[in-house]
């Protein structure tokens, strides 16, 4: 996704968010007031130069990293792991890694390699399987994501998000993938694909959670020059709690309602989730009232796309089946009308919780 944006909306949202938010640091156990706290600010490197290991292979941008990292040798394999996404986003790890608890099948890990100017220095991969031996197995296309080659050395990080950065600004300034959580109760709002993965969704989650005094879990991913989606995106049905420490903490709670904001390539706005038709109608009508010129439709639970009803979707692990709502939106809506859609969801939640 490109870097065009509505600067006024972005600034208003972030200023408002700073006035209230208490962010829980991913993996570090630190809290601070505002999206960008003094402590977090000290962690931000305004230069995009990334720290590299002795083998000149970076897994995370420069920061006070506090997560397990190690190296392995790449092995190219021909594999179709039966995954929803392209096989280039997956890998297979040695059995001893899973047996020792180092990683788990299904977990997202960070894999890096000394990249050329045209490749990602590192990216998120999902562990699809384990195998005998000591190599890290990926497909040819998987190697190509980070400009690696067979038998070269991989740098590996045990979680998807940066272990120290805990604010959207830190992710944007360092070309990184970050998560942050907001304390609250009753309603939880999530945006797994914020930043430039699915632009605008992180702003929406912050806006709704603040307005309803709810909790939030938000990820924001960036890549200078484009490619944030390709580098960081993981389907919501595959997100693993071990890879996202702030999500891990949130999953120990249960909420009355959970709401997820996403982006899609279709036109208009789609309302999914496991909520009953009447609840979805409430959401649809509230958004349509604010955006009468946009198409707002309900996605049936048995539809093939954008339903948000899969029990494995992280949305449906945070609230009871029947009380979850997923919002999918076209790119132009997320760029120009993200706040209006969020306000429609706020209106609907007020009605649903009355």
C-alpha cells in the first residue's frame, strides 16, 4: 500500500490517543501514558539504519531487544503446506526446536538474511511443520522474500513483532512491525493489520476503544517504499499467541463484545463476525447512516470470504460466539473515511450494550 494519507485525520487521531492511552509494552512489561511515552521515545531510532548481528544479518531493527534469537542454515524445499496463503509465507523447523519448546507449529517467527536493496531484510513466516535435521526449510519463493539463497545462513527471532517497540510511531520511524495494547473492559477492539498493512485500521481500533472505555490489541507494520502487507501480514485465523506477547496477555480475558477492523480488496464495507443478524443490522444501519453514499453489506456466516466467523479467528477467542463483529473495508474508505466508519461502530455498540 502506498504512503498517501489524510494527514489531518491522522494527526487528530494520534493527538487524541496520546491524551488518554495506557499502552502495555509487548514482552517488556512496561506501561506508560500515551501512545508515545517518554520511555518509548528513548527507544526510537530516527535513522533507518538497522542493527545487525556478527553475521551481518538483522532480525529486528535497532532497539533494546529481549527475545530469543538464533541462526540456522536455509534448505530449499518444494512444499505445499495446505495453507491459506502462498507457501512463501511458511517454513518448516527442526523437530528438536518444537520438542524443546523453542518454537511451536503454527507460531509466527521472524526470519532475516543480509538483503539486497530490493529485498526485505527480514519478514514474518508461520511455522507450518517440523522435520528431522537441523536446517530451516523454506520454498524458493520463501527465500526470495528476503533475498536469501539455499545453504545460506538465516537469522531467526522468536516472535513476530519487535520485542521492544510498543507504539505505532516507533514502528513507522524504524520500518518495523509493532504491537500495543490498551486496558479496558466490556468491549475489546482489535486491528491485527494496522500501519501500512491495512491502512487506517489501527486508527479505528484506537478510536473505538477510547470512546467505549474498552480494551484494544493493535499491530502496526511498515516498510519504506511499500510492501508492508507482503512483509508482515498473517491471516487472523493463524495468529499465534506466542508470537504476540500483548495478545497473549489479552487472550486470558473474556469480553462481552469483540470487534475487529480489517481491509479488503472488494468495494464498500462488509459486516461479518458471529453476531446474530439483528446485531449486524444494527452495525450496518449505524455505519450507513453516517456514510449514505457507501455500500454497507452483511456477510453471511456460510460465505466463502470475509465472514470472520471461523472459531480459529482470534476475534472469536476474545468474546463468546454470537457476540463478535468483523468490519472489512475497501482501501479508499480506510484512507478517507476511517473515522466515520469507527464512529458508526461506536454508535452501534452503544445500542448493543444498552
